[in-house]
């Protein structure tokens, strides 16, 4: 069936069995409501809380620890059972809290509806609930209304609609009722349609409803939003795989050690206690909490840089980003239309040149005066952009102000007495102003003098609009202060200039004027006849200066920047070239993507840097293709149309200033300043955090490996249980946990943004990390068990040997914490105080260890024995060996 935008009004009305004068009858409306259902967005069921909690408990590591709780309780080791159980509960709740985040995107989408609407039913205007709206209803709209459903316009009087939230078009769209060509036309180009969730900004109109509820364009977005699967981030995948690997290793070790002890004739209780200790040693209980705290600290740092993190795992994922798909308006550009130059019939000027010459050049001065007076925008420094009104008109006002014209003074001097408002048919507006007897210092005398050379009685028509249409109502052209006949040759030259400017992405407005007599005031049809063409003003939304630098930094860091926008392709390409995103004029539109086969998409999309006139579905296709090519995609957006893509991307980045609630609730991160440079700063922070996560994983798992070595080698040497479960828990949670958190504060490596992103598919042990952990864990374990064995086997019967093992592990880990701060730099080549928090953590941990050794209460709880000073000295020497070995490895 043909789309409504491609049909004449009569056919649309016939298809909907309705009429503009009568609308639907009450009976028809009731029948259609039963068929189509309420005009509402329907939300699918959410994941139940108990299912999320059950999924956390079913994790293999949690089940092993729960088994350890049960066995400890059966063996009457109630303190061990209680401590392990508390750890299980905390880790389970931590995982549950991270996943149980209410999805508010649908709630925000529903806010874009209105409670009541005006329709025509049974030949009379009525106000009904928006949810009772049905296809075929004749809808009455005016400025300020939120459109309640998709509809085909049947009347449009100076109608403008803000569609940025839906289409990405940055300016209000002029609407009309004319039939458009059939086939696929981008949503932004369907000027005879209005869509649910958009806002009428000017004029009034009537429309026949074509789609309601989930069948509207907004409804399609809601469906897309709910169909997007929540996928794990790279870090979540790595940690999940790590957990499974460690759990399997723990089970294997428990079976192996228990079997060995059985063969050696060990008692049942001793065997079970060893098995529990092995389980606790193999599982880094503190790791989930350390990762969460590190991510939270990273999120706090990002907030200081104007990036609000909504989903904690996004902090690390930012460090893996390989492609940033960015919206153009307001993110890469300033969201502030700016006049960049003006073209007179005999000369073109940059804006700076025009400002300098406008005082002496009457033609330039008159052009800026026309732009300021034939204008409905108002300067207001209290607003975000300093302008109230249309951005294009605002650009003309700001440009005129740069030449010294003051808007309010000019309005007082030359008051507007008549006007012809802009409409989409004429594509221009005209105003009539009283010409003063003297300039009163508000405008250059040269302008007023040149105007008074014309034959008139004191009024001036000023006109601006699309150049091609404006020159058709111009009979003369002003060149170098003289008025000449506007010949076809000169018109061709002007149109060529206009086309060249438009092709470079510049928005062009032509300006003209005409003196009139007083008796012409009441003949508005004559205002736009025989105008005198002045010239053209070229404007664009300029690139943010910091965005240019940020794009360059991204290139150095191996990150591609891609522009995805709803704007015109020529405009997008021009800005992309200015930013350095592309060196050619290639681009893809939404229609191009639709016409491509899957094979063509996979060939073209990864190589394209500019996408224009795209719909929500197209954005999803782009992201899916990039992700299929193993790219980690960050997608920015501010509109409702961006929500599904924001949710589908690895990192969804919403705009904090211009963004809709829907986009923010669908995102992982919100830019509080809508600035592309903030994304790059967040990526750098993400890389720092990932580096630090690898550092504390290396640190923590080295400790766990050392514990396992002690638990295996000790019994092989005939020693009793070297470490008790509660001692292992202390090491895992305090000795490992506190310094690990402090490692999260480590500064970024010097080359963090001069290297390519890490492979999102790499495991947590990639790039040799696994071997480093095994090697250092073996060394730490052997040093610790050697110290314990020496005192256990010295013939004195000292009970301190187990405390020696416990303390040696702690001291070695503290030394290693200082060494892992930098991957390649020596410990002695950088300031120790650049991470003073780590120094504090190491000091506090050592102090706590001494308390466990020398305070009688903790001797009882942790089964420790006070050590002599020489024994502590041996532990310190062991720590020194760790520093020596680590430093030698960095050197060679």
C-alpha cells in the first residue's frame, strides 16, 4: 500500500473513510478503537528481581563458597562459616545491585504523549483523550501542541514543527500539504506529514490520523528499544570467563589435594579443612568489590570532566572503543548557526572582512541592516545560544551586531509597520519599515544617504529567503552603490555562486529591498514585486575548535570517528572535512543503506565516515555492521530516534543539555556539556581504568596463586595445614583488597592515547599477564612456604611457623603492590607519592597485620602467634626479594 506522504489528500481521506468537515462519527471512532487499540506505547515485561538474584547465586564461584560454608558449619568451624557466608552475601548483593537497574527509557518515551487533543467528530470540534485517537480522526493542531499521532496534513497555515527529537533535523521544519513522490523518502523530508512526539512551533493546521500507538514512528522506536538485547561489556565477559576458569581450577585443586591427603592417611576433618582452605584460596573473593569500587572511582573522575556514567561497566568499555559514531549538531559543531561570509554582486567577503568594510561600504551595511530588521529572532544573553528564535535568523542578527548595529535601537529607529510572514511556498519573508529622516547615530549615514537617493516617500520593504526564489521577484540589482537592471546573465551568475556555496555545506539566504510609497502599504501583494537584489549571506554551524583536536587525538589512539546525522549530506561532508574525518566527499544516506545488499553493507559501511539522512533503523544497521566487524562502538545521540541505537551500541552516549529523557535513559553515559572532546577525555579515563584493572588483577591473582602454592607444597613437605580459611579470607579481602583499590588511583601511562585500543576479544590474561601471575605467584608461594617450613622443621617446636607463612605472604604482597604500579618503568624512576593513596594502603595493611599478630584477641580469632623481631625481619627480607626479582624482570 502506498505511503500517505506519496498520496493526494483526497486519496488519503478516501482510504481512511473520513472527511475534513465531518471527521469520524462517534460510532466509527468506537469501532476503530476496538480494532486498533488505544493510542498508547505498550511496554514489555521486565526481568523479575528474583530471577536476577537467582542468577547471581547460581554462579559457580558462589556455589563453591556456599559449599565451604556448609562444610565449615558441619565441622563446627562456625567463625570460618560465618565469615565466608558474609562474603557470599555481599558479593551476591553487589552483582544483584549492578544488574537490577530499572529500565526507564520506556517511561521517558511515554512522557512524550499528551493527555488531551482536539479533533473534529460528527462535524463538531471536540476535545478527547489522546489515547482514544484512531486512524481517520481529523486532528486540529496549533503552535505549542505536542503531536499525538502520525498524520497526513490536509491544511497547513505557516506551520512549523520541531522534529529534532525524532529525525535529528536541527531546525523547525516548514510543513505543507502537497503530495510528495512515492517510494522511500527520509522521514526528515516528508514535509506533508507530522509525527507523534514532535512539537508544533509555529502556525496551525489540520491533519488526518494515519497511525496510532505502536504503529507510529515513535512506536517503532519503542519496539526497537525493547528488542535490543542487553549484551555483556568486554570487562563483564572477561570477569565472567575468569570466574568460570578459577572455579574449575578450584574444583580440580580441591579434588587433587583431597585425594593426595587421603592417600597419605590424613584424617577426615583435616582433609575437609584443607579442601575448604583450597576453595577459599583459589577464589578471589575481594575481586568483584575491588572492580566495582575502581569503576565507581573512575565514574567519579569522569563526572569531574563533564561525563556522567549511568552504567558502571561502561567506564572500562570506553577504553576499548574503536569507533565513535557521533551526531553532528551540538556535539561536533557548536549548535550555533554563524554567518561565515557574505557575497555581493561584485565581491565576496569573509565575515571578518565584511565587519571591517561595512562602515564605509553602503551595500554591505544595507545587507546587514536588512538581515537584522527582516527578522523575528531576538538577542537574549540569558539563553544558551544568546538567541531566542530560529537559529538561522539568529545568525543574521548576531552578524549585524558585529558590524555595530544594535537591534532594539534599530527597531525603534525603523519600526516594522507591515509584514509578509515566511511560508514554505514562497520560501521567504518580507517586512515593511518606516525610513527615518535622520540616522540618529544608529546606522551609518552612507546607508541612509544612498536610500534617500531612491524615489520614495519614506517606507522600505526588506526581504530575505531562498536565493533561487528571491531573484525571480527582483527586477534590479545593486552593484557598488548603483541600481542596475537584473539581467538573466547576472541572475545566472548569482545562482552559480549560490550553488557553489550550497555544495560546500553552507546555508545560503538571499537579501533584497525596495523603497515604496505610503499608498502601497495597503497592497501587500505589491511588496515582493520589483525588488532590488543586494546579495547573499552564507552561514553554517561551525565545528567546535576542541572537536578538531579531539578527532586528531582519536586518530593517534587508533579510534575512528564517524558522523551520523539527520542533516543534509552536503552540510555533513563539509563539516566532516573541516574536522578531518574525511579527505573526500564520499557519504552514505539512509536510502543508500536500504538499497544495499547485506554484502554491500559489510563492504561499504566500515569504510564510510559520513552518514546523512538516516532513520533509527539505519543507525541500528550501521552499529550492527560495525560490531560484526569486531568494532567496539560508542554512539552519541540526543533525540528519541537515537534511543535504540544508544542501547544497541557498546557505549551509548547521550547529550545532557539538548538530549531528551528517552535518550538519556537509554544511554550508558551522559555528556553534561554536549561536547565531543568530553568523549575523548572519557575514553582516556577508560583506558587508564582498564590498565589499572589489569594491574590489580595481576596483584590479586598473584596473591591467590601464592596461597595455592603454599596449600599444595606444604602438605607435600609433610606440614600440617599452612593457612586456615579465616587467614586466607583476610589475605584475599584485606591484604589484597585494600592495596588493589588504591591501585585504581594510579595515573595514566604516558602512552595511553598513543596506542591502539586493546582487543575487546582478548582475555583478562592476554599479553603475558597470565604467565606473570603464575611466575610471581609461584615465587611468592615458595618464599612463604620455605619460611614456614624452616621454622616448623627447626626442632624447637615453635608454634609461630603458621604465622610466619601468613605474614610472609602479606609482606610479599605489599612489596608487589608497589612494583606493579608501572608495567615497564622501574619503581625507582617515578615519584612514589604520585599515588599517595597506595602508600597509605600499604602502610595501613602492614599495621593491621601487626595487630593480628600482637593483639591477644586477634591471636584467638585468627590463630596467630606473636613473632620475634628477627622473624619479622625475615619477612621483610622476603619482601625485598620480590622487589629485586620484579625490578630485574623490568630491566631485562
